[in-house]
């Protein structure tokens, strides 16, 4: 017996080359009550056949593998299609070309089972890009939120199962500001919290992705767990970029930034009462402008970068770091002088 069923949704589009590794990482988990839902998002390769080949193995272990087929509509629409079939108390998403590390599901589900007051739990992981691998972690930001008094006295010492508790409201703001990661495979949520918000089990479909639609309603004004241990691999595959992305990399980055901004604004309007939205909408817009400023400075477009920096100034949101980023790209003498003055404390 376990303390609840875990449902894992893998949205997959033309993922036959990678899907076996993703499914194998689910299969290796020791949590007994487990169901995997693979949504074939209109693939033209052997994605469906790859997933179907695992069904018997899951059945032998007393687990379920559900294969859902649909017309291509993007990852968010695939997740919505999968949510209809979810029967678990806990939910994880995993991209078809990423992998869980051993114990990912078991540690998270155990943590939530032990702490029923928490609505979700996050953990660290690795970014893998070819032969390079580096750790991503929210450990320092979680610790800072605890030191800032975000938690009440009765839970400030919580450190069980290698985990911490963090303020859902502070996490909500960090997600809006783009100050923390939200990758599929890095979190687990309670389905009763999620489906209380999405009664029809349909998340909004945006081009930019699906994770903020899952995470934001599950952390707003909630208590969230954090396991300070790498439990997934986020694998960057340069070859998977579209032809448009290869010929117009800046345009691709700008479209992605715009897509994330649309998701953040849309979710704020769904979650936050109208009278309380203004500061959250400003957070989202600042994040959007900073993302665009980073892109324009990296690609050397002075006029576009100046326009974005001016917009930040008009909002009263331009920071010293924003000014320095612009100067470092387009006014090197001014940038160096400012750095010297900062070093001298002047």
C-alpha cells in the first residue's frame, strides 16, 4: 500500500527518439501506486508505438500506462487532454525528452504525504547540454524567504525528508518575475488543489508552454515544499530547434519572451481578483521587458534596447543592473566608469 497514487503526464510530439529514456525514468521509480499518461500530440513518427511498447511492463508491475492520441495542438493542449485521465492524488509533468533521476517521484510523493498542509513540492535538477551538465537550484532563494520571516514560527525549522517549506506567495511572485525555474519534471502538485481551480480539468492553452498554468494556481496563497536535491534532468537539444529558430534565433527568443508574458498576464487575470491585480501585472511586465532587454543587448540592437530601457524607466522599474546591462553593450566607457565608482563605494 502507498500513501496515494501518483499520475505522470508526458506530452509527446515526434519524440520517438527520446521517449524510451523518459518512460524508463518513470518505470524505475519504486512508488507502487503509479500511472503514466502519454499524450501523443499528433506525431508523425513512431511516438505512439514507442509508448505502447511499455504497456505490458507497467501492467506486470501493477501500474497503468494510458496512451492518449490527439491532433497536434501544442504541449498545453496535450496536458489538458491528459488531465482528463488523471486518477492520482499527486501529479507530475515530464517533457518527452527529459528524465527523472532515481527517487524523484518517491521522494516528492512521500514528502507531500507526510505534509498534507502543503499544496506542491519542488526540487533541484540538472541542465544537460551535450557534454556539459550543471546544477539548477532554488535552495538559496528558499532559504532567503525563510530568513525573511515568510514562514510562521511553528514551521520555520521544518527540514524533514531533505526538504524545506517556502512561501507560496513569494514563489508566485518569483515565477511572475521569471526569477526561478518552472520546468516540467521539477515539481509535483496535489490534484485536489489543481482541480479545485480547473473544475473542467482544462488548462488555458498558450503557445509558450504549460507549467505556469499548473504551478501558479497551486502556489498562490498556499504552502509549498522544497526538496534540496537534484531529481530530474532538463536536456537541451539544440537539434530540436525549428528551422525558423535556426535562421532567426533572435526572433525565436523574442517570440518566446512574448509568449511567456502572455501566459503570466492571462494567469494573473484568472487567479487574482481584479482589485488586486495591478502590482502583479507590473511584476509580469517588468519580467517581460527585462527579458527583451537581455535579448536586444545580446544581439546588439541599440535602438530596440533603448526603447525597452525607456519603457522600464517610465514604469519607475529600471534598476542599476538594467542600466549597466545597456551600458555594457553600447556605452563601454560609461559602464567601466560606473563599475569603478561602485568598487570605490562612490
